[in-house]
C-alpha cells in the first residue's frame, strides 16, 4: 500500500496559506469594493497603490510561505506592513479618550 509522506508542517502551511490565498483572490475579483473601502478610511489618494501592495503581500507572500521559500523575508515584510496601520489605530484610540 502506498502512503505519501506528508508532514504536519506542510498541512498546516497549506491550510493557513489557503485562507490568505483565498482572501487575496477574493479581493482581486472584487477590487472595486475593496478600493472603495480603502477610500472610505481616508486614504483616497493612494487607494489603488495600497490595494496592489495588499494583494502582493497576501497572494505573493502566501504562495512563498506555502512552498517554504523565503519565509523569513515574507515575515519581515508582513511585520513592516502592519506597523503603519497599528500606529494609526493606537493614535486614534488615544485621541478619542
């Protein structure tokens, strides 16, 4: 009987990256809706550029992590990308209180 050798690490990567890939593809096929959402958050001047960066991070980064290539670089880019929104969220929270 043939049993393929599949590691638990690969299955977890497949499930996790599958979620991010499907989110990226959803954004790609519903781009007008998502660009409008970015514009509503006060970033109309760069909504398309932000959308393209988010797509690259979600689809490209998830693909690299899925195939276990440059995982360290993807993690650094994800962390760097989240610094700016977190700064605005924290600043808005202190301004409201």
